[in-house]
């Protein structure tokens, strides 16, 4: 009976593929609608809170990158809550898609810059003190934004939406209907960004490895590096491991370079895994303030002071309740 059900399922899946080339995962619509709503509320409050305190150049830019992602979330929440139907102008599709790209890789680059800057300040304190850190931070930040924005601009004039056979307006989906030359350009762009991530990731891992060997490295600096590595491992690494084969799977390049001949189960598994990695990657807008906590002594003291006030407040309330209970008991 179980074998028969499995056979029926595989036959249904095969017929679905024949009727539509669009590779989809139905669970993502509910998943993204709920998770992105949580990310929007928590991420907006956390990053605005950090931005109000932030004075460090790299951390300010990291927070702005997170807010860029957070501000695009209402459009994506609307998109997924309607089963993958884009109801806004096509330009907004292209703009929010560009925000997603710019926010993701500016976050990666600024986390790398923060790690390198902190490691250098601790291991080379005299050189760091002699240099103009603020201007260096501004120049590096401007270069990061310019590179990413200039990379996204060419995609703004091109059409971002596609209408599928169910008359759903898809946003940044449906590239399998394009010519192979267009598909290869999309694939190359994705592979370059994957390569960029791994360069920054291995740099941060190298800094952490060197930091553990140095006895004089500040404990706070080491914790900050560990926090950055944690964000990379949880939020960005799974996505960039899955991204390369997933891109080839959804593009469906017909022949030549980039063509893959994988069975439907493999394609579906890749697509399902990709949805999960997108959720993990979105989590970074909440976790980046944790990096700020370890990077800034003043902010850490402020948080600890508030936590102590909360604890004292709870203790005082519990003591009042205890005394009140004793008084009532004594009256009786």
C-alpha cells in the first residue's frame, strides 16, 4: 500500500513537471509570510535601537544594510501571502530584489571589515592609533556601497516580473523561460557573489584562528570575532553552499555550459533546501545587533544596566508580594 502511494506521488510529481517547468515549494508561502513578519517587527526595532546609539562607521553601515532588508520585507510578505503573486509595479519588484541583493552582500562585507578592523586595532595598536580610523572607515564604506549599487543598477532597467501559466505575476522568478545566454549571465553573477562570500568567510575564519593563538588578544575582540563567525555559519554559509547547484537547477539551461540533467527528486530537494537557507539568511537582520553588543563597550554597559534594572524590578515586586502575603497571614 505504501509502495503504491509512493508510486502515485512520483507519477503526480512527474506529471506536474511536464505541465509546468517552474520549480516550486508550496510550503514556502506560509513559511515566508510568518517568518518575514517576525523578522520585520524584531529586526526593525532592534536595528533602529542600535542606530540611535551607533557612532562606529562600520557598525552604522551594517545597521543601515539590515534596515534596507527590513524595509523591503512588507512587499515580500504581501507577495508570499498571495501565493507568489506580485501586485505592485514591476519597478518595485526590481527595486526590492535589488535591496535584497545589496543588503545581503553589504552585510557580509561590513562584517568582514568590522572583524579585520578590530583584529588590526588589537594586534597593531600603535599603527591603529596613528591612523585616521574614521576616514578610513568612511572610504571603505563608500567603496562597498558603490561596488554593490553599481552591480545592481544594470538589473533595474530589465523586466523583473514574469506571469506564469496560472496568471500569477512572479517577481524575480521564471528565468527558466529566458534564452540560454541570459540564463548563463544570471548563473555567472550568482557564482561571482558566491565566490565573494567565501573570500570574506575564509578571511574571518583566518582572523579567528590567528586570534586564538595570540594570548594578548582582548577577550572582547575574540568574542566579537566568534559572534561574526556564528552569523556567517548560521545565516550565510548554508545559503551559499546550496546556491550554486540550485541556480543551475532552476535556470534549466538546455545545452552546453551550465546544463544539468538531474532527476526531479534532486531538483525538488534543492529547491526545498534553498527556501530554508533563505529563512536562515534573513535571520541575520536580528543577529547583527549581537555583533554590535560585543563590539561596543558603551552599548554593552547600557544593555547590562537595563537588564539589572529589570531584574531588580522583578525582585522588588516579588518581595512586595511576599511581604503582603505574610501581613495577611499574620492578620489571620
